[in-house]
C-alpha cells in the first residue's frame, strides 16, 4: 500500500525529527564523517540561522517526517534532505518544486562536488552549473548551481 506525501510548513515541534533526519541522511551520504559529533553545531545553526531566516517546508508520509527543504528570501536553498529510504522516490522533487514556487525568480545552491547523485538530481530538475567554490564550514569543494524560471 502506497501512502501519500504531504508538504507543509515547518512547525517548532518538528525540530527533533528534522534534526534527526538531517543527521541520518548526511551520515548515509558520507559514512566516513561523524555527524553525531556535529549535532550541537547543527542544532545551533538550525535554530539561529535557518528557522528564523528561511521558509522550511517539510514532507510527511504516514505521520513521519521524510524530508525537508529550506529556502531563504534571496532564493538560496541551504538544505534539501530526503530520508535515505526515500531516495529515488518523488519526495525530493516535490520539495524542490515547492522551493521553486516559493522563489520563482530563481534559486541558487551549493552542492558537494563529490556528491554525484545530488548533482544529477539537480541537473534533472533544471539546475545548471554556475561556478566552483569551497564550503566555508567544511572546506570541501562545492559546485554552485542555479535555477531560473
């Protein structure tokens, strides 16, 4: 039996589920990095940067958080997270489509250059390469990507 994914705006009581989903998803994407050790940093960033400055849309399925996207007023997409068991499903595309609706003048983002799966996803969803950079927090090389309507 297939369940329907519902998108809605983030609520304060989503914090624990969103942070746990962030950790689990990034840990799967980069198993050599200890994301549990970064949780205090991430929680602080979530509370002080993302929640007050970005629209956060969550994806729920059968009452469980299965993804979220953050998009700020400038059109910067900081986070697109889909539960690992939902990779390859429509969840991430639905979240990106909602980000496009919220930022119709365009979206920019940074993606780790070694995250080929994510780069392919963004390309399939209309994003183009817009330059190279280095993540100021991790020091990892990143690819700038952009979408314009």
